[in-house]
């Protein structure tokens, strides 16, 4: 079955993570993606390893499936001519160079929009195409810190931590893909292409959602609470004899409303739950029995898995729902690891 974006051609002038993740999402949804890489070395992440699968890094394969690739130096006149012809046949162009780079090469938004008014032009950068910091490079770890994610991640008595994946890069790619799809929809209505401007700091700050809402409502800076939740409880990780289990109770026993509003470290509910948590730690049941017991009590729970079993569980569950096809023989082992989104005609 063809995807929702079948017939759409995307010219991918991105590298590393944020841009390739965006174009991978579009390719998973059926778009034809032509990835333009620098002659001789290609995308930097081709060499980010170990591990490698043949000559390709696992990192590169994880975010570049279902794409065609061409090496092209568009600083050279012949390269610019080839790129111009590719743009002429594209519906979407995605790039994540530093702002101004594409303008200097003659392929900026203003120049291409004047010649190809239906082209959708998406740019991903650290701080956006406008503003006083537009020329600064964007790195995931720095953006996680500046965007506030690290300030709410980690134990309350410890230092802030960045997430174990490059979430600022990934969410920028996700927002970019969303912007591209909205622009495609708008083009169907009005006929013109649009500019999509994604700043990593903007998209990372947008993830704060209720943490930011709590601050604006109270003026109190959100605290790091480890694996606990700032407003509901019990909602945390508990140890068992063979691992950890996460208990997440979002409703009261009556099923009406959520668990108590005041769930800070010193709240009455936290104090009331403390003896239960202590008893649980003393009994140290197995994670499997703990999960079964929680299920009987209608309390959402699950074992805290490392990356290895988490991948296995996700693959076994997702294989029923998502099954993308891959064009790269080297990437067959990624075939079940696709975006968790399936849009089709019923």
C-alpha cells in the first residue's frame, strides 16, 4: 500500500540527526526522498561508530532508511546546475545548514521561491532563521540545557541530566515534518509553497508543556523529582528482586479525576504513600509478579527496561502494527523500527 505522501518528492540537503530524522518521517509516509551528500565523505554520521553494519554506521542507518542518495558539490558550477535541476522537480526542500549558507550558495528561500513558487522550503537550525542568535550553531546537549529539559531531569539531590537520546535534534525533526505536511496541505488549498522555519531551542522549550504551565501559574521553578511526577502520585519507579517496576496511577480509586494535585516531595499524598513504597521495597517481589499484581489492581505499570529488552518488546509489539519496507539491503534489521504513525484510507 502506498503511503499518504506518495507522489511527493523531497530534496534532502541535511545531515547528522535533526534534518535526516525529518526526511525519514516523510519517507516512511511514502514520499520519495533524494538525499544530497558531500562527495567523498557523505553525511558525517556514516562514520559515527562503532557499531557498523558493513561500512555503514548503525547511527546512520537508523535515520536514513528509504532514501536515494547522490553526492554533489554545489559550490562547483556543474554541481549547482545539477542541484537546480533537482529542485525543479521537487515538492519539498529540507536543509539544516547554518542560516545564510544556502543564500550564499544561491539556493536560499527567496531565490528559489521566486523561481519555483510551489516549492516548500524547510530549514532547521539551532536558533531559527531570525533573531540575535541565528548565526550560532545548535548542538543537542546545549539546547537541552538552555531549553530547560535538563533542569527537570535527574534526582532532586543531584545534578541536571540530559536525556539518553538527542531529543532536541529529534523533536526539531518531528516539528519540521509536521510543518512540511501542513505546508503541503496549504499548497493544495492556495497553490503556493511556504517557508518552514524550525529552531531547536523553540521546539525544545515547547516540550516543557505542564512544567512551564506550573511555573507560569505559581511562579515556582519546577524541581527535579527523579522518576516521580510533579502533580500526581503514586507515579514512580520501585525496586523489585529482579529489576525495577514503574507504577503510574493517574486516577483515584473511584475513577474520577486524577490523583492529588499537590504531589510535591512534602505533600500529604507523598507522605501517605511512603509506607507503602517502603513495604514494597521490603517485599521485593519480582517485576513480573509486581506488574501482574498492579494489573489486578487496575494500576498501570510495567518493568523498567534497558535499551536491549525495550527494543525487543517494542519490535514484537510494533510488528503487528507497523511494517515499513526498506530500500537498503544493509538496513533490513531496521525494518520493524519505524515511526509510530500509520495513515491510510479505510
